[in-house]
């Protein structure tokens, strides 16, 4: 009897490990497309993936710092609160979001303020005053909507700024799923308009 019980316990453990593994692989499949986009835009390799304390999935070039994870959770918390105020109820779970922390391509903006931003190709912003010769600096960038995914620069200070960037990029994703017309009106900043969009 003892042996049978042990065998059953082993089977239960196996079943659990197997289903956890399948779940992780499925999650990775959903992430693969946005991971490719993140690498293409940032030219970084994301070797680390962790969950934030509240359950967002976070990819990092380095192991994400606890301050960055807290900033991500705060940004999403603020996003969900302002979304509910606007009666938007879809995609308000931390686990709906995948955040990529890229290596910044600069530490300061042109005014000399701390601004760990990422250089990306200008695309529709070509010829505007953000065009610095084929590239531009962004604080964040949406990568996809299923899952909701975006890129932000790694902060080592001013984590309130990091939280704001998370909230701002998340605004595009919330609008995409809750108010497509308003999403279309606000997705492209090349003709002006910025953040916050939701009040
Ligand atoms: Zn934006």
C-alpha cells in the first residue's frame, strides 16, 4: 500500500510539472512574435523573463531590478484606475501585459535631464523635429496587442518616470481593446498629441 501511495504521489508531481511546462510553452509561443519585434527595434537580446509581483510578464536584457518591477506594477495600477474611470474594462489584468526592458541608447535628453531612452528608426516621423537623422529617441513603444506588449528603457533612478512610461504605453493597448475609434485618433504622435491620453 505504501508503495502504491508513493507511486501516486510521483504521478501527481509529474502531471503538475508537465502541465506547468505546457503552460509556459504556450505562453512563450504567444510571446514569441512580440519578442522578435522587441529585438528588432531595440537591437537587444532579452535573456531574462520574470513575473512582476502583481503578475505582469517582464523580459530584460539584464535581470530586471526590483525597482523596475515595482515601477511596472505601479504604472499598470495607475493605468487600470484611469481606464475604469473612463468605463474601459477589457485588458485590466497584470497578466494581460508583457513588458520588455531595453538597454537605453542615451541617459539624458537634449535639455540634460535624465531620460533613458531607446533609439529606433523614424518611420512615419521622418522629417519631423524628432528625426535625428533616420532615428529618434523614444521612452517607450508598443509592440503588439495580443498580448499587450511594449518596450521601455531601463531606469536606474527616477522610477516614477518609468511608471509613467508604462502607464502611457499601456494607454494605447487599453484603447485598442476598448475604444477603437479613440485608439485610431491617438496612436500616432507624429502630428502632435501625447500622453496622458486618459484623464
Ligand atoms: Zn504614445
